[in-house]
């Protein structure tokens, strides 16, 4: 099993060739009464899925040649060469088309698995705040799941990946300056000592 995981193309080609020869041997043994033509397609599927496009095309060439060769051997009525060539070409073309489709489908499955893996890794990194947060209307502390009250900044920092900084918005700066001006005594009202 470890060898197959390390060398899937070689193992699939070897298994596909063995399957083609087994089907060919059974096809020869059963004679013309039992047609095993569709069974030549299975190794093409196997090799194209595990080996890739070019290995699948190679398996399609071998399988179509074996199928066509055994049909020629067991054929009781000779057919013209152009018909034999056309039949062999159609078999080969159909097997190559299946090989192309299977290798394309395998590449889509691999791409989907990679995307799912990347997406699950990204989702594992995401920490998101959800639901209602019980917050004090006066001091803005947040009650956590254990019932303790925490500063809003600490709660967000522990329950998300966000950090907290402080600043003053322009509206608050204006309000603060206005309040500060209200507290300063006017120079005209100050008494001189």
C-alpha cells in the first residue's frame, strides 16, 4: 500500500496492463460467442484516474489494440482493411475520450480537495464574536460566560483576534475642549493680587 501511494502512476499502469491481458485471455478463451469489449475500458478508467492523462492515453492505445486484435483473430468473415482501420480508430478514439474525461474529472476532484483543505484551515483561524453581549449601560463592561464583568477591550481581545487601541474622535475632542473652556476662569473675572 505504501508503494502504491508513492508510485500511483506505475502501479495503475501495471494493474491496467494486467487487467487488459486478463480480459484479452478470457476473450480468447470464450471465443466469439461472448463479447468482452466493454471490459477493456475498465483499465483505461483505472490508469487515467490514478496515473494521469498520458498514462490513460497509453492504456487506451493498448486496450483498443488488444480488443481490436482479438476481434480480428476470431472474426469468421474477413472485412476490408478500411473497415478494420475505421473500427480500430473508433475504439481508440472512444477510449482516449474516456481517458481525457477521467483525468480531467480527477484534476477537478484534486482541486476541490485542495480548496476544501485551504478553506478549512482558514476557518480554523477565524474567531468571531456572535450573539448578544450583556453590557453594563454605565461603565461599558461586558459579562462573560462565567458571570464575571470585564472591560470591553479585554473581552474583545480574548474572544477575537482583534487588538485594541485608544484614540479620541474629532467630535469628542470638540466636546472635551468646550468643557475644558467652561472650567477655566475668564481672565476679566480674575482678581489681581
